C-alpha cells in the first residue's frame, strides 16, 4: 500500500494466542481517569479496542456505564464473560473502529489504549473523525500513540513500510502483520486541531531489560472535544 491509496486498513489482534496476564491489568492511568471523570460527572464511557476487558471491568466497577468495542471476536467474548462474572451491566460490540456503530454525541468519555494507531495514516485520520463524532461536546478521550522515537521505527524494515508514518510489525503470535502508525509531537499538534489538550502530551520510554538497546516509546494524551 502506498500513500496514494484511499483505502485505510486495520487488523485485529489474535487474542486466542495470548498468554500474558499483563493484558488483564488496567493501565496505571485508570485510577486517575476514574477519579477525574467521576468528578466531571461523566457517565457513558466507550472502551475502544477493549482487548480482554481490563478497562471495561475496572471502569464498570467505578460506576461508569461502559460500552466495550473491539474488532476481535475473542476480545468481545472475553470482555463479556469477565463482566458477567463481576455482575457488571455492560454493552459489547464487535466491529471496525474505522466505522463506529454509535450515534453522534453518544459518550462522555473514551479510553483507547494502544489501539487507534493500529492502522495507517488515512485510517488514523478516519478514526479521529469517528471519535470526534461520537464524543459529546467537552467530552474527553484518553489515548496512547506510538512514537517515532520507538526502536522499531528508528530501525524500520523498508520492506514493511506502508506509508511515511506506518509500518507492519510481527512481534509475537497475537500481533502478526499488525499496522503501526507512528507520530512525533508535530504530528500530534497537526492531527488534534479539533480537540483541546487537557494536559500536555507525555512521552514515555519502556526499555527491554534483556536488551536495553531496544525500547518502546508511547505518547499518552488526554484531549477534550471542542464545542
């Protein structure tokens, strides 16, 4: 695929092959988000790219009316089963984030953790438009983006380049041939012109303890929909 293509792509993770309990533990920001969004009187929450359900269950336990959404059948089933065991009343949807099956202004807040960058440039812009559409005015979204400072982008394999911001990666069985869209701070500024930043974006490095020369770098962003 080249930059002239107008057909965005994305691909589901194969959660049936996952053996890592990391994906069942809520991210460290979850407690902050629950406190902040409860204080803002937010109620309806979308877990966009719910994975195995870690954020759906956590936020459901903290009083939010949660809708879980994912492209993977295994993810949706896992999330639903986990929520049922916790006696949480949630809604689950399977679908593609490039076209979300929700009405305009449906949600007070959205979590999109390590998900919306699994596409190409056109797809990313499409997803941002969808997020803006379904988020209520002054609603907030917490999302993570993968940085151009990441080892895999700095040392990218030219054969796997989809466009100037996107490569395919094959790191494990759950994520075979998954597109990754990378950004720097200037990309973030240009992409999020229709949102207000709740706080400045934070860039974090995660190092491979067995090989410190390899590292993953993510942006963590909280933005608000403009009126």
